[in-house]
C-alpha cells in the first residue's frame, strides 16, 4: 500500500529483521508481528473490495445446516482468532495503521472466541447465527473503510509516513551529491535486559533513553569515537521483548575510512561502555553484511546503482517504513532523527559525473 514495491518480502528487508540462534536465522518476534500487521492491512483492503456475502449455509446429509465460507471469509476468521492481545502485549504504547485499527474494532465485536475456533462444527441455529454475525462484520468493514471519516484519518497517516520516507531518501541523495563515495555503517543500539525496560514507568524511561541518545549524537558529531562523520539517521523503537532500542545509520567519508565492520564495533562499544556505562548492548550489522541479499551498507560509490538502491529501498526503509504499520504514540515524542541536509556548492568545476543516485536508481522488485 505504501509503495508499489513490496517492501517486506520473502527476502530483502527480512534480511535485516533476523538474528541467528544456533546458526539458524530466526525472525524476531516483534518484527514478525509487523509482518502480521501488514497482512491485516491487505486483508482489510480485500474485504472492502469484495462483493456479496462471504458466509452462507448449506445442508449436510447427516449434520443439518452448516456454514460455508468463501476463501476471503475463511482468511478473515483465521485472523480474528489471533485477537489483539498479542499486539498490545508487545507494543503497549503504540498507534497502528488505520486499517489495523478497524480490524481491532472487529475483534472487539466478536464476543465468543470459541465460535471462531470451531465454526466448521457449528450446526443448524448456531451455524445460521454465526454466518449472519460474520456477514454483518464484513459489512461493517466495508462501510467503515469507505467512510469520509476513515479516508481523512488514512490521508493524514499516510502523509506523515511518506514525509519521513521521502525525507530520508532525499537526505541520502544529497549526501551522495556532495560525496562520491561513502562508508555506510549500521549499528543497532539497545540495553541489557531489565534496564529502562519501559514496563513500570514507560514515559520516564523514554526520557532516560533520549538523554543517552542526545549524548551519543553530540559525541558522534565531535568525531567520537570515529571522526569524519558526514551524516546519520536514527530510529527509536520499543518492544516488550527487546525494550528500547535504536536503529542507527551512519555515513562516513569513503576516502578516509575503509573497515566498516571495525567502525561499527567502535560505535557499538562506545555506546555500551561510555554512553550507558555498561548497561548497553549493540549489534554490528556490518560484521554480517555478507548474509544480506541486497547489500546497502559498507563502501558505496554514487554510481553503484544497485547498492544505492539497496541502501535507500532496503536499509533506510527499515528506519522509516515500519512506521506505516506501527509506531510509538505521539506522547512518546520524537522517535526519528536525521542529520541536517548538506549544503551543496553552487558551482562545480571539472568533469561532471555520469550519473548520480537521484538519476534513475532502479527500485528493487520484491
């Protein structure tokens, strides 16, 4: 919905959402729930476009009247079984995509969960009551999603999401317009289990975390622990399992630096040992970059169109597009941080570049 490119696919962005356990790639629980939210949005759109009744009845020779459901109806029931408690548990202080919000309203309208689990076994009066209830629920979705009120909410939500996506992509283009080669570093910064967990005083912990980030950002600009920073982008996230964590993207001058894995380790260790006084943790994405299907970190030149595209459409996207499905509530304050747009010289002498990243960078098909 947010883009003609299927951003979260069976590879690509998923490569950035896994961690290894015993040598096997395991999709992190909280990230897997983002995929679930995405599938719910697609379901809601399909329900809106559907016609007629999705649930009807037929007479079985031995069991009497039973429920018959169309494919989309069966899928709807399967999603409703999941309820919303799992999302509220893992994301207690978030707001979700408007389509998902309507789905949660549907969940609240289902009073008897056991009927969803055993709907194929319902007979006669119970079967008739169930199919009427489900068809009413489908009609509720159709009316809700085609209402002017919903369209206005969706427009505002999408506008905010697109603004952040376009802001970061434009920022990357501007950096490449000024620097022909950059060393791109990605580090995930988090905390030891139990530290600023957000479970007892969520907003108080938010403030502590932001104090840490303010110090980290200030030192990065000073060249601590690595000098030559050209730009950065950072996203604060929270999940019940991982707690507060940052996805940090750093851009260094490719003429002055080479070993991206070493730089990422230096940044991570500085966060762990100096900023958080030992309470922090980090994950060095550059150390495992060979496992990413689309390589958008490490050394990238402006004319390496495949890598620039992977950087923008995969790596940077992970910092911005997840917000299209779920994001921290406005009460948490700002959660996305980006460096200032670089100033370009008005006149450049010498041979012009053949092509820059803003000129015909191919988007990666899902």
